[in-house]
C-alpha cells in the first residue's frame, strides 16, 4: 500500500510504502487503558495502575501490528499500536475488532490503495 503519513504539525509528512510483517491475526496483549503498559490480568478488571497511577484503570486488549515503511531513501520496521491499528483498519474500511482481523485481509484490501494515516 502506498501511504502518506501525517503526524502532528511539529513532525514532517512522510510518504512511503507500507508492508505488513505479520501473518495470521493481529496480536494483542492485556494492558492499562490509561498508559497501555502490559498488565498481568484478564480483560475488564478495574484496578489502580502501578505504572501511571490511574485510580480508575481498566484492563483492556491493546493491539500491535508489525509493519515496514519504506521510501526511496530508507526503510523502517516498526510496530503500530492500538490507536494506529484502529486508524489503519478504518482507512482500509475493515469494521471488525482487530483481534478478529487476519493480516491476509489487510494485504488484500491495501494493495491498490493510496491512503492517508494520521499518526499521533
């Protein structure tokens, strides 16, 4: 997929190709809904997070998707985390929860597209 990445104003606009590094379903871990740090618990538990101090923390699924971003000058292997995974699925018009999405669907849906993805 050819991708234009727009970051906040203080960051440059990146234009490049996006390749998915994973096969199978998008991976997830259980983490704090405030700071996204891994939590050794099950989903839906209310707790006070030891990492960020959030007194109203809730454990939830947090997603990670390995990608390769390349252009004519460089190549970058990185991980898109929960917010960016949801944005990417929206751009590709895939309206399922990420843990139900097979990376093969992403490859098929992304091949012909020119997309814009705003990263935080």
